[in-house]
């Protein structure tokens, strides 16, 4: 924790300015710790935004990937890729679903899901299939996925948006029942089990069960975007498993490859055969390096009991935050599950990103007022306590300042 209060500015004249970045560059990492190019050390409460499942430079992942690099990085989907079948079989075993399409990112997985929903509709004679989506949802930044996203800032400047999305509030059973009784062209419901970018907003168990029922009653596909909340983050392989339900379509990405880009759409019997040869594809999707990353990530998660770790260390982290922030005026809520936690404040808190970095902690702020922690699933109880010890004083200091907006 030797970062100075003010971080140096380093210009990037040739990279497009699509991100508001902190002026620091990471050089290397180990476990839940990363170092920048100036030698400063940070505790990683961000995990590359819920990506680095196994932390950094994992001693069993790295040699496996090195071995794969020396064997075959990419072939082509012109040919069989045995590692695809291996990873697909594992994802089906873990989810109880039946078939997988591979791609490289979350938005691509969601695009595939949206295509499945539309074709599912066309196949049963619905000419303008509609998909139910949610307020505050985030599904990606392609034209279709930003249209499904429920954040006007993400959509601004990119119209006309893709049509035929019907938007409802999260956790409102009456609203989805109303859609079912009034809109005959609906073919699918698409939601994050815990909204990530929207502010760490969990769908309740009761709501998920009700949506499953409404989908069954109306012959709709239930499509659960587990790109951020899936792959063990909440303490089960997939966040919907806490509700004892099964989706028909489940996009995954982020943590699946522990940092190597891997996306997947895992489907159950109702959706698995909707796309046929020529309907969809991806050059990089399912390449041997990506598949090996997925296979090894899951293997190590199983060997090291990382679901149980996410549940117990996540609970300890949440308790620590609740204890230290109890009664602090301006802290509205502390929510989430496992190692996907959000602390909602009564004011915008984007500046905490830089202040936390200066104090040696990586985190994220989402939906303007929500501090989000999505660290590697290998986080130890001691590291969780260190996050609490660094973060809570920063939150208290911010809340003690006069609110600017
Ligand atoms: C729930 C959810 N879906 C989709 C995406 C898009 O993933 P990607 O950035 O890999 O395209 C994200 C990214 O934050 C996400 O959180």
C-alpha cells in the first residue's frame, strides 16, 4: 500500500477515448494482488470486472495455458475441436442444460441468445417476436444488446434501437403477468439474476420462480444473463440455482476463462436446436486456447472448493462492511451475494475509484452511487478483512464531505 495520493497522468494519444481511465497501468499480478508499472501494489477487489476467477498468475492455470499455447492456439470451426465438447459437457453437467454455443465475449453470448429467441418465435409462427427485458439491465454494447439494456446513457446516440423489446421493472410479478395477458407476440424473458452494471440488484428467489412459471405457462424461453453473476461468483455455479429453477438459455462469459476471452450460451432442450448450420457462428468462438482456459478454470474451481470459498469469504466480506458501516449516514444499502457485492450510497461516488487506488485497492463504481466488489474467487478471509479496512474509512470520509450533487 505505497500509492501516492495523486496518481500521475500518462497520455494515450492513439487509443480511442472510449473509457474514462485512471492514470495507472498494471504490470503484473499474483493471487489477489496486482502491481503497477511504478511498483505500487494493490489489493484486487475488481477481478478485471468479475473476470479473474482464479486471480492472477495462478500456479496451475498458467502452465496449462502455456502447454496449450505450444500445442494449438486456434484452429477453426471448419473442424471438430475436442476441447469444445469437453467444456460443453462440463457446463451441461453443472447447469443441467444440454447444449452450448461458444463465442468470446458477453455481448456475443447475449446476441446469440437474442437470435435464439427471435428464431424460436419465427419457428412457431410469430412474425414480430417480442422479448421482455428490464429496467436497469445491462447486456452489452452491440446495437441489439444495448437496445435490450435498460440504461438510456448506454443507448444515447446509437438509435434507431432494435425493436420489439418490452421493458418491465425487476421483481414486479404483476408487471410480467400483465405482459403475459396483454402481449401475444412475446417469446422470451431476458434478465440478469443479479444486475451488475445496473447497481448490483438481485432478482428475488420468488421473482425468479414466478418468471419461470409465467414462461412455462406461455411457452416463452427463460433466458438468464449470467455473464457477470455466473461461474461460481455467488457461491453456486450459477446464481439462478439459488432459486431452484433452470433457464432455457444462459449466456456466460467474464469468469469462464479466468481472463482468457470465452463466451458461451448454454441451452436446455427447448432452445438447444433452434439454431442450425449456417444460422450463427464466430471465428474465434470455441478456439482451443479459450476452451482450455474454461476447462482448467472449472477444474481448479472444483479442486480448490472455490464455490464454498466465494460463499464464505463473500459472507465475511459483507458482514465486515455491514459492521464497519453500521449507522453511517449516507450508506443506503449493502447487498449482493457471495463475491458480488454492492454498497449503495446516497450520492454519486465515482471519485472513490481513484481514492481507493491511491490507498491500494481496486474496485468499481456502477450506477453512479454503488461501490461494486467483484474480486477473484480465491480471495481469502484475511484479504476480505483488508478490503474492509481500506474501503470503509474512504466511504466514511467521502460521506463526511458536503454532497456536491
Ligand atoms: C450481465 C452482463 N451481460 C453482458 C455483458 C457484456 O459483456 P462483454 O463486455 O464481455 O461484452 C456484461 C458486461 O459487463 C454484463 O455484466
